[in-house]
């Protein structure tokens, strides 16, 4: 008896019954057999995505088969990073008898594993060389990853006998999740060398596939993310197929460390943090200037496009959140308060308040579209362990807008949102890409509604000729969305803006408008944010530009540096004249050497330094230095003012790049 599998090029391959992925690779050729790491086959469940499997597992008949090698991109990297996590656990159990192991998954940039070390034992980065040496021994031994499917009771007894309490708890949880209708009968274990772990897989054929690895840091992590449970020791690392790739990655990490927005924010005097309010930035004057410039840009661009700014409350009765659906979906991330026996929630997003505001007045079809904009303050009860500078906070503000329109206006409004996004990002020279995110498993609304909403977004993208990637299952729980991503100067991808189409919330809030037929109709709601949160956007910008913000956004755009106290009066006149062009300018009148003043201005990354002395005063000129570019020479003050005015206004007039994204 034989089975047939289909290769990516459409060719069919006949194999003996019970043939494995390794057999398929060998049948194709010896080179592929040596390079093969795993196979990708269709998912087991209806509608599931592809499943990556070990080479040693039997292939299903009729499968469409892809064989993964080190050239298979992120999937292959994730595979060997999972391998490396097991090798890390093997090395730690070798070196620290009595250690308890919990979980060790691959993550975006590497892997980690969580351990509970015996009492009195601590592990720090100083211990990494010894752990890495032991890991290299496991890699050099080319230990096969061998899968074993055991009865639940047998596996549980095995880990219990070894004192591995976390593995026992994981097995018990898997049994509970299966329930009485679909009882779990077996679990899979993977063994490499002397180490055995409870694991779903997949894994590469052996530890030899891990070309190069490095341990990175140690952190504390509560078991299951629960602050009432044991604090474990999390060891982070990364792995690549080659040493060159690892070195390139480590170099990027060094650059990222130097560009860390938390360090830059402190060095440039933009913001600070305090434990009196975890996850909330305290903005200093210079940072507030940057923040206000972005809010001002949102207001200006919104006003030009027919948005009306509104202001809504911070705290709402729980009934509003129940109506919107957030009480069931988002309650654990909300700050809850009680007032006079009423349960209230601090708002984590503006959309329910805007829906309520729209519904507070009667509307005619002539009023639509109604475009509300609010740079509203929001609070989300994020776990302390995930807080990260400006990139993950509890207190923030979004450039939040909600559009209420007729069915016929949806595509035009979505198109306008995208064009506004492209014009906004062009100000920062960000090249962006689009993702169309479709219905998630956990959602509200009918399938018919989702079909209609997804079709509207798709037709708008196609009409504009925009290229996009499909991101199945990642839509909001109330509607599909178009997400906008950029890649920064270190090659990292960030989601910036989003345009979300929502038929559910108008239905839940019973919103209506009077149509031309004098009948009541349901509006459609569009959620739109371009910066996301101002805090996160500033964090991304600081790291992307290494703190050297565009001139129009810099908190101080020019600084006047008199060479001695005798020229302070002229320096003050220069400052006032430059400030008259709408620039943010300072005067450094300290009795310090001009060399020191220049060095400090360079460290502050101020775009222009204007040195003035006897000659400049006589000629009504300034000696201009540009940050990093150096000395530009002397020029008449009027010429510099004209130059600065032109540079400041050119940013606002920069053309949209939207045409470049058309197919």
C-alpha cells in the first residue's frame, strides 16, 4: 500500500504507507535529505493553518508537503530556537542538580526557559559562559530529538517521580482542557541526550542543526504570570544557523541598546518614570514639546479633513462596557472603581464613549459622515512584568478617531483614512506596508456582517491598487482592520496605525440616523488611529532616529552660543529674531567656553548651533554649525532665518508617498 503527497511545485510523490518526512526528503534527493529540518503539512483541524512536523513522524496520505531547510526563513529559525531552548534546559539540569523546569518556547528574537533553582542557588549572567560551554557539548554530540507519545498517567508519574512539579501541573491542565467529552489519552515527550521534556514539538532532527547561539539575559518571571505564584528565573538566549548571522544579530542588539528610547529620553531630558505611578511617563518640558507637536499635527490634519474634536469622560458605568462588549472581552485589563454602589471602569479606549456621544443626538443622512477625533487619555491595567518604557504603558493617549457614516460612504472614508496615513508617515520618511486582518475565532457579530465588512476593506485596497499582506484571524473582536506597519533603521517591524470597520458597535448601541426615505437606518462605524499612542510612537521614533529627531519635531531647533559674555545682548537679539520665525530656540549665556557649549549642544542633538562673537555682531551674521554635519560657515542672520523658515515649512508641504504604493 502507498501514499501520495503533493510537492510545492505541484508534482506528486508516491511513498510507502507509513513513510515519514525524512523518507520524502530522501526520495527527492540526498542533498535535501541532509538539509531537511522538518516538514509542513495541512493542519489537522478544519480551517487550521499548516502544521510543522518532525521529520520522523508519518505523513498523511494526500498531504500537500513542504520540506523546511535552513533557507525556509522564520519557520526554520523558530524550529532551531525551540531546539536551543531544550539544549539550554539540558545544560542547566546537568549543572544544577535539583533544578525544576517549567516552559521554554521560541520567541521573536530567540528563546527562553524558566527554572526554579534549589534554595540558595542563584544564576546570573556571570554563569553564562559555563552554561554555554555545556550547551556546546550537547550541540557537538548531535543528540537526536526523539519523540515519545505516552499515556497521560504514565507521563505524569514519570515527572512526579523526578520532582518536576511544573510538568505535572501542565499535564493536569491539559487533561482538564480536554474535558469529559474529549478525554486526553496521551502526551508527547521529547528527549535529547539525557534530557526529557514535556513538549508538543516540533523539533529538528538533532541538536546539530543549531549553528550558533548566545545567552542574553536573566529575568524574574512569575509562574503562569501570576504574582501569587512562585517567582522563576527566566534565561533568555538566541540561536541562528551560522555564526555570521549571530554576530550580525548581536551587532543589531548593541545598536538597539545604544538607541534604547529609555536611555535617550533620560539623556535628552524628555521624560522620566517613577514607581509612584508605574507604567506612566512624567514628561519634562522638552518631551512635552515633542508630544504637543504630534498632537498639534493630529489636530491640524484632522481639521483639514473634516474631523471635529470632542472630549469624553474618563470613567463610565459598567453598563456602557457591557453594551460595547468590552466588559466580557477586556475587563481584566481595566482599572475598576466603585462610586455610590455603582461599578465603574476607567476607559482603556475611546470608542464606546464616542458611540454613546453619537447616540446622544438625532442625526440625518445629511449630517453624515460624522468624524469625531479625541487625543484622549487612556488607562490599561497591564501586568507590571510587560511594562517597557514608552512602548508598553498603563497611561497613554491615542490619536483616536471614529467615523459614523452610511453604508455607501464606507469605502470613501476608508480610502481617506489611508491617504491621511500615508501623508502623515511621509513627514517622517517612513516606508510602510499594509496588512488586512480578518475575523478572529473569538468575535461578536454574524458571519454575514463579517463577510460584508471584510469585502468593503478588500475592495478599497484593490481600488487604490495598494499591495497588502493577509493576516487571517487577527482582526479586532468587533470587526476586520487594515493595519499599517513600518520597518525602522534597525530592521525591526512596528505596527503604527490601524483602520477598523465595525458593524457591531452601532448595533449594540442601537445607533441610528434618519435617511432620505424618512426611515431610521443603522450607521457604520470606522475606528482610525495613525500614531497609535503618542507615547509608543515617540519611543519608536527615538530609537529609529537614534534621538536625532527631524528638525520640525526637535524640542530645541536652534541654540545661540555667544563666545563670551560681551556678546550676550547680540545673542539675545539673534534668539528673538530666530524665534520670530516660529522656531524653538534657546540662548546659552553661561560663562563657559564656546567649545564646551558646542559639545553639550551636540549631546543634546540640537539641529543648529549659532555661534556669535565680535565679527558676527559687526556683520549681523551668525556662524552656523549643524548637528553632525559640522561647521557650515558664517552667513547673514536674515539668510539663516530664511533657510530655517523654509526647512520648517517644507515638512508640512512634503508630498504624500501614497502613489508609490500603488500596484
